[in-house]
């Protein structure tokens, strides 16, 4: 008999039940999409934010040593400390190697041109390297994506160069011209625009800078672009104070600090630290995006609960005579409440399943359109979504059900309730 009452309720009140079901489906669908995107968004947004450039800087360890006597800094201003270029491929052997988007070594040397002294910057443009059996390509085209070249990029194995935009204007040079540097002629393949100091410099393959300096195989600093996890209190812990499981957790988390620590292990006699401004901006952007998704989820679920509440209120008002008759025949508060709760549960179950399917499709569309990849939908999310659907439906139905169980059968049968 109970099942028949539930069935008849859906059969006779199709419109309000349909409206309630649609509201649940839409609210749960948005919640599914937002939760799925939020749980899979960290790495994707971090990779998108790599357009900010490198977020870790590696320098020689000697550069971090203070040499002061009586408050006077006796550290020589010359570039006396260097890293070994041969050690750089070891970066691909560290624990978080797959999080390294790219790295670019830098070496600056002063050179003389007709117009005066300028700085020549040696680096990798798109250098192909090997570590073990792994081949990979790295350079400023990975770590400095905002660098724009009018013309062509030089080949890393050549002696071709780029001229900074402002320097090229002073010299009256353009792509295809020849420039003599340290007794050798170099072809200008393009004009570089960065909006920074490089606009007044010559940018050449690293080997050119090493030859002019007379120190083959050395680099001054290395910019590393890594996909990292936003910094929290645990990330700022000193690894020297951690032990056992706590150290393993810190070491195996993709914090900028832990990746910098592993870079120091991979590159001998080096010091690595995160570029704070970049790392903090990434964490702020990621937190704000996740906060926005949370607000959208709450708003969608609240709107769904209000719609369910309105639909249930209409349903119970139309069925006041039925409720009065049930109570007049001896049905208790529990029976009446169980009837409406059963209807709400069926609505929540149906709306939850449809919402999960629709939300999964929406999450995949968001992933493809924004990140160019698929958002992974974790199976554990399904019971969570069903639970959310139940909570939203019961929350929206609670006031209407409370009113129904308090109907006085005398007034309800007369239609005065």
C-alpha cells in the first residue's frame, strides 16, 4: 500500500515532481562539474601559469656565502663561481623530474661593439639533451614564453645571435645582418623583445658566451620552470628539522621548496630557491579560482534546495486532503513523514544520477575548452554526489514535510489547512 501511494503521487503530480527533479539535476550537475574540475585543476592551472616564466632559480653555492669583515662586504663582484653545464641533465633524474617543464642556463659576459660595451647573454634556446635513455628539449622557449622574436630563433649549435629590440635600434641592425663580436662575425637571425634588460643585450647560444669568456662548460645561473603545489605552512618547514614520515611527506610533495631542495641534490655545489613573486602569484590565482568554484557550487545547490522547497510546498498543499484522510484513518506522524521522505529520496536518487552524468560531461567540456585536456572523473565522486543530492533534497523538503505532519485532519478534510 505504501509503495502504491508513492507511485500514485508521482503519477498524479508529474509537473511539480518534474520541476523538483530538474532543479536537483541542475544543481547537482553544476556541483559535480565544479568538484571534478577543482580536484583535477591544480596541475593544469599550474602548467597554464608557467607562462609566468621560471619559478626556481639555481645559482652556485658560493654565491650564498657572506664574506664580511667589520661590516664591509669583501665578496668579489666578479663572476668567480660557476655551475658545471654537464651536471644540468641530472635534473631529469630527480624525483619530481616529470614536474620540470624546462630549464634554461644563463651566462653573461661583457663585449665591445662599435656603439660601446654591451652584455652578451648565453643560454639555451631549444637545446636537445640526453639523460640516460631519455631525450628531451629545453631552453628559454620553455621557460621564458613571453620572449618574442621578429625573425627566427638561432640554432643552439651555431654562432647565430639575437639582438635586443632597443640595442638593434641603436646599432641600426636588423635580421640577416652580420655583427662582429670578439673578433668573430655572427649572423643576426632575429630581433628579441622581452620588455626587460634583454632588450639592450645580445642573446646567443651558451657555447658562444663560454668561448668569449674562455671557460667552456660553465654556467652562471639556471632558471627552472616547475609545476608545483601552492605553498602552505608545512611547505615552509625546514627539512633539517623533520624526520621519518614527516620528512618523506615533505620530500614527496611537489612544493617549490622541496623541488628546489632536490635540485640542490642533483646539481653539485648549487643553491636553489623559489622565485617568491612568481610562486606566490600562482598560489593566489589557484586559491581564488578554487574559491570561485566553491561559491558557484554553493549557489547552485542553494538554488536547487529553494526550487525543491517550492515544489514540495505546492505538492503538499495540493495533497492536504489526502494527508488529512490518512491521519483520520490512523496514520501517525512517522507514516506521513516516511511517505514524503520516500518521495524525496526517489527524487534525489534520480536527480543525483542524472546530475552526475551531466556534470561529468560538463567537466570534460570545461577541460577541453580551457585546458586542452580531459578532466578525470574519480569513481569515488559518485557516492559523494548522491549524498549531496540527498542533503539538498531533504533540506528543501524539510519545512514542507514538517508542515504536512502537523496538519489537523479535521481542518485538512474541510480544505482549511
